[in-house]
């Protein structure tokens, strides 16, 4: 499989770098952007690969969450740190790509569903598991009488 260069991907998706920069600049507002760019150079001097990554990340975050604040809320929820004001304050200084990466990592770590891929993976996993298989996955089912007796003894 041939690997395409970032310049080739820019040309096939946007035509030229100026159009890609314009597409990324649509996300440069208070909702998603942390102003940490060089004012003299701007986004036109950022590499094509980074611009493509920024555009992909911003569009995904915009579609899934809408704003940085909602993304931060989702991270705090997944991490189960809703009352930790210091943690939330620290997250507000992070740029969106770092926040989104933190969200995906936390969701993967805690087992939370992050989107269509997670839903498809869970459905596939559930369909692949035989009916008689119990939680530890040894492939054999416990006899029904024995399981019922254990439940009755616990109750």
C-alpha cells in the first residue's frame, strides 16, 4: 500500500494549502480554539500534516461535542472527577487536540463508549460470545441448578 504525502492529501481534498488553512480557520473562535499561534506567521506557516490533523480533530470535536467546554465536561464525567475544580481548571488551559486525546484515552480506559466504532465493536463482541459462556469466558456453562442454589444461598 502506497503512503500518500501530506501535500498530496491536501491537493486531493482541498486543492491547495490556502483552502485548507481557510477550512481550519473556520474553527478559530472562542468555542474551540486556544490562541497560542505565532501572530506574525499564522496558520499559513504550519505544516500540511499538522493542518490536516487539526482539521480532522476540530471537525470531530465540533460534531460530537460542539464546544471545548462540553468536551471538558465529558472528560470530567468519564474520569468521574466532576467535583474536582482544580482538575477542570487545568483542563481549560489545554488545546482541543490534547483534550480530545485525553477524552479518548479516558473513555478507553474506563470502558465508556466513544462513538460508532465502540458501538460496532461492542455489538460484534456480544454476537460472538456463545450463549452458554459465563463472565470469565471459559466456554462452558454452569449447570442451572447449581447456579440457582448459589443465588439462593447468597440471598
